[in-house]
């Protein structure tokens, strides 16, 4: 299991998102702690 940490700036922006989108996004982000590479993910190139 991994820890998922969000910067304070990201938390503030997320809190401004209306429901039900906020709940869906929050759940998805927290699920990354259990499965950091979900099916269908794409690696981000830098």
C-alpha cells in the first residue's frame, strides 16, 4: 500500500470543485494508494 499526499495548493483547488465531481475525484485519487497503476493508465512523459 502506498501513501497519497496532496500539496495544500492542490487540496484548495479540489475543494472548489462541486459535487458529485469532487467525491468522484477524491475517491479516485485515494484509490491510487491501493493500485498506483490502474488498468488503462498512461505514463506521463516529462
